[in-house]
């Protein structure tokens, strides 16, 4: 069961470098044209959230896969039909997760953490409902960047020395990894926003 970014990186490192090809193609495609597949990306996002929640809530380690797959399928199916409302919920989940991550860093826990997280969920859901295009572009850009970096990791793992150098740089500073991830996300957001405006498409 993959429980963290480190587990995913380890899986990619042990995989064949050719695995990086479809990951790169899919990642670059989502970063450039993800808004055209926004319905699929929203459903996929819910599936990934379900996988994470199901794996975390499994009562035993040997049942994690079953719980993860089951929760992923249920959430993806629930998000499929009312996609416009699903976008609002997705924005709320992202907003609440970021707020709770920030509050956890401030050592805030217990009921206060959950109350503020709930308030963040409601506020972020409302904003996401009013700004569906921005949420769609942001989500597809993030998914595309994650796939692209995964593909590059698979290729980089073929050279142990290069992989070790990059890994040591990332370990030496907590800023490098977020920077590496956010740069393609921001570039993708600007590109997709320009494309949507140029084609005058409503999402």
C-alpha cells in the first residue's frame, strides 16, 4: 500500500524506466489540455481521495488495499453525476486539507482543529462553486505536474548517481520539493487560463 510520497518515489525507483514514458505523456497532456478533460479529472481526484481515506481507515494492514479500492470506487461513482457540485466539494476538501495542515503545523489539535477545518471546507466549497474554472484548472495542473514529476523520477532512477544527487538536494532543504512541484503547476495554470479565454469556453 502506498501511504506517502516517499512510498510512491520508491515504487518508481524500483520500476522499469520505460514506466516514465506514459507518465510523462499523461502529465504534460494534463498540464496543457487538462481543462478539456475536467470531468474525468474531477472524478479521478475523488477516486484518489477515496484511495487515501480507505487505506487510512482500514482496521488492519492486510485489508488496506480492499478498503482503499472500495472507497475510491464509491467516491468516484458519487462524483460522476453531479459534476458541477462535485467541483465545489473538491474545492472544499482541498481548502480544508490545507487549513488543517497549516493548523497542525501550529500544534493546534482536538475540536478546535476540526471546527476550523469545517469552516474552511464550507468557505472553500462556496468559493469553488463560484469559480469552477479556476478549481478545474488548478486541479488538472496539479495532477499533470504530479504525473510529470513521477515520469521524470522513473527516468532519473535509472542513474543512481543522478538520483542520489537530486534526492540529497531535496533532503537538504524543505523548500526545493514544493518549488519543483509549484513551478509546473503555475505555468500550467497560466497556459490553460489563456487557452480557455482564447477559445471562450465555459466550464
